[in-house]
C-alpha cells in the first residue's frame, strides 16, 4: 500500500493528513500543543486513535515511544549511537523484534527493514512538492505502526537539524 504524507509546515499543533494512494484521507497526525513533551496522535479517517507518539524525556539519545490505543508501548524509536557514515535509526518493538531505518533521513529517502527485508520505503522523489513524500508499505506489514515510525523519524530528524 502506498501513502502520501502532506505536511503542513508551521501548522498550529503540527496537524497533517496522510492519504492513501487513491487520494482519500487515511490517517491524521494530530500534534498536541502545550505539553511538556512533544506528543502526536495518529488517528484513522474515522477519528479513532491508532497510535500515540511521545517524546521520551531524560534520555541520552533522542527517542520517541509509540503506544497503541490502550496505552501500551509497542515500539521505541531512537538514533543509533555510533553511525559514522550515515544517519541510522533503530526501532525496538515490544515483542522483542527490531527494525532498522537507514538512508538519507533529512531528504526523506530511507528504508525500514526487518531482519534484512525491506518492509517500507519513504521517498520524496516521487513528488514535486517539497512538503510531500510517499510511504510504500509491504503487504502484510502494520501500516499504522510504520506510519507512526515515519512520524517519529521526521520529528527526531527535524529536532536534530
């Protein structure tokens, strides 16, 4: 499945829509303002919360955690400690699994892999608009989780630069 992320630069609360490949609104990234830490809710088109994304406080490396609608942490996204040649992020899944994120994160040209298999690809090259990029998710992969991971990476990279 392919998704189109259209960020609204400088929007109040950092709210923006993620559309499916047919142009229908699929998910809303709802930025919560006036919080001690950066928080986003990923909501489906009907307004149901799919994931809550929160910045982890007091960590050596910047990190964000992803919770499901019940409040259970399902993943933690953080930058790898030592990556001399390129940016690389790591996702620790609550079930013990791991995801690797690598590529050109600033220009939004990167891949998400599980056990060496590409499960998602993020690319700005597919679009002419600077604030738009695509997310291609492999069949059978958890779209809500992978879109939440992409939101985390975007936020962490923006904070760093």
